[in-house]
């Protein structure tokens, strides 16, 4: 793991899913700096822990959204309830954006990958006209 104080969610220096790719972790260092995992793959203990935390953060964001929508639809909701809903929503949005940035950074670089005509890597062969 490494810390980078330059930005709140800086993009990793290396992109992609292969060896040497940095992963933005869903937690920060004790002083609030982003943490990265430099690993050979996605099967390490820390990588699996990060996956589990990301899944929990996503579930929590879904719950916060439902509760925020309930508060917003209640015409009797006072300013305190609205503020609490907004604070929780903003916190969850920050988590979800961090997860999205981490996952986007782990996608293969589109400039380096060329489409294979007629073949989906994980699926059946597709007709050539499907690729235009």
C-alpha cells in the first residue's frame, strides 16, 4: 500500500488490470490520504477485503438513497431531517465515486486493446456484421 497526498482521489500512475497496476483502495490512511494496493492480481487478501468493503459501501449507498427519497417525499420533513439526509447522501456519493474511479482505473487501456473481429473474449463467436 502506498499513500499519495497530491489529490483526494488521484489517478493511479499505472493503468490496467495486469501486473504492476495500482488499485485505489476504498479506505484512506489515518491522515486522510488515499491508499493504493500494488499487487500481482485480484486474489490477494487485501484485494478481496477491498472488494468486500466496496460491496458493503454500495449496499449502504442504496439504503441511504431509499431513506433520502423517503425524507424528500415527506412534506412534513423539517430542515434537520433534510440536512441529515443530504449529509448521508453526500458521504455515500463520495464512497461510490471512489469505487467508480478505482474500477475505471483498473480497466484495460482502450488504446492498448484492439477488438477481436467476430469474437467476444468470454462468450460465443459473433457475426462480423455486429462490428460494423
